[in-house]
């Protein structure tokens, strides 16, 4: 008698497949129907019709996808999950989607839609494909990044990348033709769905950026009450002068302890670790932030990142900054592979106590300005005076000049498009919330 350890991989696969079918009542019934069709020697057309009917039922009930998943797990093969998107202004909703997608398999492959495809489907993105790829590539749940993927993925693309399943949130996604971009994957039983993160979206953030001016033309009319057309620089100046009440924008994002636990790294520094600290507002994440954090992490074993609270940032930056509230910014940072832990509501001024309590060997700072350029106060002390006096202060030079002000400028340059997009997408999101059904987050 042949021993189990001497069986080939294919033989093991078929034995396991038999057990899976035998122990699943519906799969067993379908298998018996198929066998009955073959043994009764029906005509070829009837046999084919029966096979198609059975195959469709398996796919429609997601039985095939679960079956394939169990087979690969049994053979210790890595399940490859594909997710794609624009990821223009990345936020905690994106990161939470990536976290859930990663849980559906072993390897998460992320496709970054090309600038050309994004423009056709949704209009021009704020950030180009390389800037967007740098953001998602820094996410700790992402294993591979494919730059310039089509907005509507195909089965051929999944096969080319050796993908098992495509995953997306429970919100609809349509291309420029109004078609479900994942229809083909759903039909083939290669689509998995997870819960969309509520309370935050790129559309909402663009709305917050547009609201930097109290002038209602941003959200309604596309013309200012002037006979002369305004240049982009003049419009930005007008936006800076005509701000809303100088308070942070109110967000509907809900923070739960469970999700915070899922984002945290669940680790503390070892006794032998070199520990460093860097702080900031980290408002709208961009490639400059990513490069700074990457360089900071390369200098140490454990990196603490300080996140200032909303009132503090508003005091020193003015307007309606921060665009993202503190909880949203904390989640963004915890999703990055270069961040070991965060200090929530970090003090503006670095103190002796902070340095000693965290055993910090060096305080780091990026080259992006900590204050608004118009903020002046002779009474304000240098927040880094103490680490400078101790000789443990170091600046990290950024090679990128992208910041929130530049993003606002990009919006203003194409203001008519973004106003129309905001109004259109806001209606779409309202429809999603009104018709959604409850789905557990994983």
C-alpha cells in the first residue's frame, strides 16, 4: 500500500479535493448531478448545459472561490490578493482597506492606476502616479506595487500577475462607460468584498481643501464677482485672505479602540535599541513625508513619531488647518512601515522629560516649515531648543517640495473640475450611505 508521504502534490490535491466535496453537502450534490449526467450518457448538449448550470451555481454562491482558497492553503501556497485604485490623497480609509485586503490572503499586490486612465474615468488626479505609488508603497500591509495599471482590471491582468482574487470595498466602482469595473472578476468567482471605512473619503478631503476659502464660489459658482479673470496665484492669495473661522474642519470619522489596536504594531523598544523621535502635523500625507520618515527610520532601530493635536496646529498654521483631524493623522502614520509607534497629542516644545521618558538618543526634524510663513511671535521659544543644547538635534533634508499649500494650488488651477467633481461625488456617496447594508469589518 502506498504511503501518504510518498504521494505526489497532484495526488494529494485530488484526495483533499475529494474530501472537501464529500464533506460539503451542496458540493456533493452538484458532483453527483454531474456524475449522473455522464453515466446516463445524455447527449453532449445536455451534458454541457448541466455542467454550465452547476458551474454558474458554484460561482454565484462563492463556493468556488472558497474551494480554491482551501486547496491552495492545504498545499501551503501563498494566496495573492490584488487591489487597485487611484490613491490620490491617501487617508485612513485607504489604509484600512489595504489592511482588510491583506487579511484575505498572504501577499497583497497593489495596482496604481495610470494618470491617463484616471483622467478618463474621474478627471485629472492631484498627484501623479509616482507620487501616489510612493504613498501606498510605504504601507506596511502592501507587498508589491504595480505602477500604471488600468482603471478597469481584467482577468488577463490577474493571470499575468499570478493573482488568485481581486478585492474591493462594498461601495460601487464604475469606469468612464458606467460599467462595474470588477464585473468580470465577480463572474469568474475571483472577487472578494470587505467593509468600506465610513466617515472619510478623498471626496470629503477635497471638499475640506476647497473650504479653505469662505467664498462660496468654491462649492457653487465657478466665477468670482469680478470683471477681470483671476490668475491661480491671485486666487490662492484670495483664499488665504478670506478664510473661514480659523478652526480645524469637523470630521465625521469615528475612531474605535478595536481599529486602533489593528493598526498598532504591538511592540515596544528593546533595551539595546537606538531610539529616535520626530514630530510634526503630518496633515495630508505626501511623498516628502514618506521620504523623511524613511530616512529617519534608517538612522535608528525604533522610531517614535509625534503627532500634534488639532488646536496646536491651528494656532501655528492658521486657516482651517489641519485638514485631517488628529485621529485620522494617527491612523495614517501607524499604517506606515517606517513608524514604530506614535505619540498622540505630542507637545509642541521638546522637553527634558520627553527625551528621558522615551530614552531618545536623537530628535529629528524635516525641512518642511513647522510654522505658517505669516506666523510671527517673538515670545514663542524654539521648540527644539533643548535637543539643540544637548547636541542631539538633526535635520533631515527633504528632496521634495510637495506640501498642503501646493495641493491647494493644484486644486485651484483646476478649480472648476474639482468643484464639479466634489458636487457629483458627494451625491454618489450620499446614495451609498442611504442604501448600504451592514457588513462586518475584518
